[in-house]
C-alpha cells in the first residue's frame, strides 16, 4: 500500500515540476493578493467627502469645524453658502456627509446650553455612513467636553464646584490601537488558503479523467483510498508551504503580531487543510470537466466565505443560516488563526474548533472515497 501511495506522490510532483505556470500560480498570486487585500480590506474610513455650512460664523463654530478638517477622517470638498447647495452636493454624490451649524450656535454654548450640530449623511452605503457618524460623534463629544472645561474656568468654577461627570476610559485588549489590518490580515491568510487548496484539488481528478489516465490508474492495483491519498498529500504539503509563505508576509510586511504557539497554529492549519482537501476532492469526483469544476467552485466557495464570519458577524445572521455555518470549516479556522495571532490562546481554548475541522475533514474525505468508487464503477 505504501509503495503505491509513494508512486502516486512521485507522479504528482513530477507533473507539477513540468508545469511552470502552476509553480508561478503557487508563489506570486497568493503574495500579491495578500498585500492587495490586506490594504483594501479594512473597517476604517478616511477622506469622507464632506460639505460644510457654517451659518453662525463664530469663533466656536470655526473651532469645531477645524477639528473635523484636521482629523484626517473628513475631506472638505465644498464650503456651502446655503442649504440648497448642501442638498445639491448630496444629491449629485459630490459629498457623502454634510455638517450644518445653525445661527446662534455660539450663544447657546456661552449660556451653558446644548447647541445642535446637524449632520446629513448619504445612507446609500450604510456601512460607511455608520462609521462616519461614529467619527462625528467622537469629535463632537471631545469638543463639547473641552469647551465645558474652558467655560467653567472662565466663570471661575473650581474643580470641587464642578458637577460630577462620568468619564469613559476604554482599554482595548489584544489590539490596543484598533488596527483593523490586525483583524483582517489573519482572515485573509485563512481565506486565500481555502480558495487556493480547493481550486488545486478540485481539478486533480477531473484532469485525470479528461486526459484519459484515470481509467488507466484504476485498472492498476491502486485502491480508491490510496488514489485519494496520493492526490491529497502533495496538495497538503503545498498548502502548508503556502500558509507558511503567506504568514511570513503577514508578519514581516503588515507587522501583525503572532502571540500564540506555532504548534497550535500548525495543528489548526493541518486540520483545515484536511477539510479543504476533502472538499476539493469531492468536487473533483462529482464534475466531469474542468469547466464544471470551475463553476462548482464558484457556487461552493462564495457561500463558504460569506458564512464564515470573515466580514459579517455570524451572530447577526438569521438563525437558519447560523446553523448552516456549523458545517463551514472556514468559520472555525478563522477563530483559530485570529486566536493564535492576536490572543495567543492554545489548544485548551481552541479544541472545539479543532475537533469540528477534524470531523468535517474526515467526513469529506470519506464521501470523496465513496464517490470516487461509485463514479469509477
């Protein structure tokens, strides 16, 4: 048995050695995609196109607006002279957000009263709108707190006489600077691994069937399980090497911290590759042509990515879809990758995810062996 598996391994590596384009696809695209996705995938919003309308023209209004322009989050594209100009800028898409300061803004502040700041937001992109509103709230709250302190000093109010306030002192764990790339880059590592391994293995048996070598192999003493092992082990090694390469780029280029154990990470990668290989081989046994395999990958990988929790919280999904995510190996691997990278947790905390990936991988490989036997018969 071992000799037959080794012979299949040698065959696969020789075939890969002859294919120069395959070697190129294994090295360059994953690194380029990690760099591109690492910069593109982020929750942070910069340069929000903003139109300003200051109807108060006071020192207080100018100080407030200067905080927005100097924050780097907002880019002033127009200073309006009327509400009609503001509405036109939003309607035409020239601005995403508008800040309107009404007359009497400074007088209300000087009296110690609340002064309204009107914010108009284009809600077409709800995610950007919500994030931009969060930035506006933070800047306005900071200005209000500073102005209240300054006003109290002008009135000669001592610290003991000042009304009590509750101050928020946040402490962020695991990602102290709230760097969104620390969250996304490990997820990109997992996603790229999934797409690469499934695509490689899904074409494995289909290619053998198209060139007519599958029947020749099956008339030999090679059993279906041995054939699957001969197909999966090379891609397992390649996938492991790809994860190491992509992880090195994440650590050195994006400077994402790695606080966990390399052994825990290696175990998680191994079990995840087992699941990805099982899925790819299962697709390969179902499809008859490489075009069918390509189309099937599209309909399989996109839902797996969407339901994994990479960008959309699973807790926000309908209950039925939350149950579906339980069979998504990418869901568990994202927890393992982000847990080992950022939190430094070990097997004692990650064993449910590791066990789930092992169960999914064994099930998929078993179905692949049965499907292969049926298709050959």
